[in-house]
C-alpha cells in the first residue's frame, strides 16, 4: 500500500514573531534575492493565515 504524501507549507509553522525572525534570518544568510523574495511570500501567507484563524 502506497503512502499518501502531502505538500509541506512552511507558512503553517510560522506562528510566532520569533519563528518568522529566524526564518527570515536564514533566508538573508543565503544572499540570494530570489530565495529572500520567496521567504517574504511565505511570511505574508503565514500572517494572512493567522488573521483568518482569529
């Protein structure tokens, strides 16, 4: 029987300001503008998800 895999969305795990700060610090360490832009998008999604949850 094959296992079902689901897509991981890091935005779901960015629940605190500390988690977001760590996530963005690691993105900036790459010095890759594309990676940083994607990380900003993830943070924006995480903020939107937390507002919906409230």
